[in-house]
């Protein structure tokens, strides 16, 4: 059971109240697909991922980026039980999508970069610490049903 300080809870809530979901989700996913090209293999049905420009303007990538962010909003709403909230999602990524579990951290790193650039000076080291802890729990929860 993860324990959150009042500061960590407030920082996570604050981040998700400030960011533009329609920008952050698509930007983080497209960044992940560009920076770590092997992650593209799961999105073969998404059409043109030929280069960075194609990835950034691909409407399916943008739509899926928003889906991922909605997943994170679920985690924010279930901060005290993220593992349970993500149990089905973990099974899906493991057994159906066969996503290499190491990729969750890569997407998390891209999320951090995009959110840092959106929040600017508000993304202090203390806020980053809270966000990193949140991402660690999200990643561990998505990895939980792997064997
Ligand atoms: Mg995943 C589907 C969330 C990382 C590949 N992902 C989904 C869905 C959600 C989600 C909510 C929709 C599930 C459904 O339809 O029931 N994904 C999610 C989160 C994170 C993550 C919160 C990590 C922060 N996903 C992730 C990574 C990859 C991946 C790293 C691959 C590199 N996800 C993936 C694919 C699908 C989903 C291929 C199905 C997409 C589709 O066919 O539309």
C-alpha cells in the first residue's frame, strides 16, 4: 500500500488540473514513438508512422494519446488503490497487446518531459518528486499482471 503525503496528493491534483489533456497525451505518446522507435511496433494499425512529422500529425496517435491520459486520470481518482484500478488494463497490455513492460517507463519519461514544459517553473523538484512517485506506482501497476 502506497502512502502519500498531503503535499504529494496536492501536487498530483494540481498537475492534472493545470495540464491540457488534449495536448499532453498526444505530445507524450508521439514523443515516445519518435524517441524510442521500437515502441511503434504495437501501433501497426495506426497508419503512417514514417517519420517524426508523420507521427506528430497522425490523428490515431493523437486519439490514443488522449486515451492514455484518461487512463492516468483514473489513477489520479484512485490514488490509494491504483493497482486494483489498473488490474484489467495490466492484463490487456500483457496478454492481449503483448507490450514489453519496460516500455511503460519510457512513456512515463516522455510524459514527465511534456508536463515539465507545460508547467514551466511550477514544475519544481518537489513537484517532480511527487509526479515521479505517481508514475512509479502507475508503471508498477501496469506491470503487475505480467508473469
Ligand atoms: Mg496503453 C490501449 C493506457 C502505456 C500500447 N492503453 C490502452 C488503453 C488505455 C491505455 C486506457 C485502452 C484500453 C481499452 O481499450 O480498454 N497505456 C495506458 C497507460 C499507459 C500505457 C496509462 C502508461 C502510462 N500502452 C502503453 C505503452 C504502449 C501501449 C508504453 C506501447 C508501447 N495501449 C497500447 C496499445 C493499445 C493500448 C497498442 C491498444 C490501442 C488500440 O488498438 O486502439
